[in-house]
């Protein structure tokens, strides 16, 4: 697993483009695991700062109960549709997977029972339409192997 800082140091251009995709809107989609192992998706907000990706969850929320039981998560950036007339201009979408690690609440935290976490990242993916617009480009980063670029027809 890796911190955001490690990814920024290893693949700075890739990390900047992924961060840009996550910054395209407030609400991201987070997947957690229910008690029975089935997936649950919820809206969430993320922050990138001080070399970490962090998030908070409301006290008593189902996703908070999920991650306290099993810290594995996946997060998808806000979805923006590719332009019909120029799909290759679409900046793509980003995904990350990892484990949440509890962190102390901020000093000004007004939310009783809320959970605060950093994400230790196990996978980071950026997918977009290539040029010409006849293939997808999939860029990824994994601990131990680093950045990789593949195409799919």
C-alpha cells in the first residue's frame, strides 16, 4: 500500500491528472463491503493534502459501520460524459482502491461519532478515450510495479 505522496513522487504527471479527475465535482462514489460481503455504494467527499487522500464519514452511517468492520474500499471520480462530437477530448475518469486507516478528528470537528480516515492506496486507475477515438487508454499505478499504460480496442 502507498500514500498519495509516494504516488506523486513516483508518477507526478499521472498523479496530477488523477487528482484533477477527482476534483471535477464534490461527490465521489465510494464502495464499501457490507457484513455479508456484498458491495455497498454511497456518495462521499475526498480531500487531497499533505501527501494523503482523506475522507470523513457521518457517525452511524452504514459506510462507517462497513469500514470499521472491513477497511477495504474503492472510490470512483465524478462521472462526466464524453463529448459526442469529440470523445478524445474527454479527460476520462479515475478510480482508486485501498484501505482506510483511522485518523484523529480535526480540532474543529462538530460531528459527534464521525469517522476520519486516510486511504492507503493499493490501486490507482485513469481511463480515457485515445486519439484517434478508436480505443481506450488505461493508465494505472500499483505498489511495487508503479505506473503502466495500456490500450484496449
